[in-house]
C-alpha cells in the first residue's frame, strides 16, 4: 500500500482527502464532465479547471487546504471543506462547500468538526476563523453549533462586508460537552 502524502481524515459518514493526493483522480472527480458543480458556480470547464488547480496549489504552497468530502459507503463526492488561506485573505479560515445532494444532511457540521479536531489537536492551531456573510443564517447556525463566537465585521475586498466567526479549541471542547 502506498503511503499518503497528505492527511486523510475520517468522520462517521465521510472520508476527507486532499485533492492533491496522487491516488485521487481530481480531474475526473471534480472537473470531469459528470462532476458536481460546487467548486465554481460557472459551468465553464476552464473556470472549474482553474479552481481545481488553485485548490491543489494551496496544499503545495501552504501545506494544508480544502479536503474533498467522500461518502464512506459510495465514495461519491459530497463537497469540500477545510482550512483556506489564499492571498488577500485576512487570516486562515475554515470553509465548506457541499454538493446539492449533500445539503441538509448534517454533513457540513460533521466535516467541519472533523477538520477542527485535526487543526486544534493534531496541528496545534490556536484558532481559525470562518468568514460568514451576515445574512447566511445556515452558516451562522453551523458556526454557533461548532462553538464559534462572532467577532467584528471586516470589509473584504472580494467578499464585501463579512463577519469573522472565531473557532477555538475551547469552543470545540465545549461543543462536545467536555468543558463547562
């Protein structure tokens, strides 16, 4: 068996892998003709290819990045989630994007919880942000469920006015009932 170059995480229903992992056919699974549209809302194959190259390049340049979320039973792509810190971002954030069929099933919460555990307890990060628009109620509720706390609004040059939500190890532990 070939050793993985990138971390592979597991939750109850998901397997989280890097799109840069050699054993994963990112071009077919994420940019192929039958791939779900969630990387880029454009139906332009060239735009999707550039997005995929950016995701893989992020792993190469930062040593971490978005994970592909695979259903543990079927290996179907359910979306992507992970730490994200492209040029121009104020700080690293945990981001997530799900396919249409994955929404409303609690998979975002499951994936982000798994990633926060990895970031805080394996990678020893002190905190990580989520950048959430003020009217994105579902993402705000998810951040709250995961123990994140709201901070200040920022004027992001790409996203406009957006609030920083702060995830910390203490918030993750409190969410799991380990800290009162």
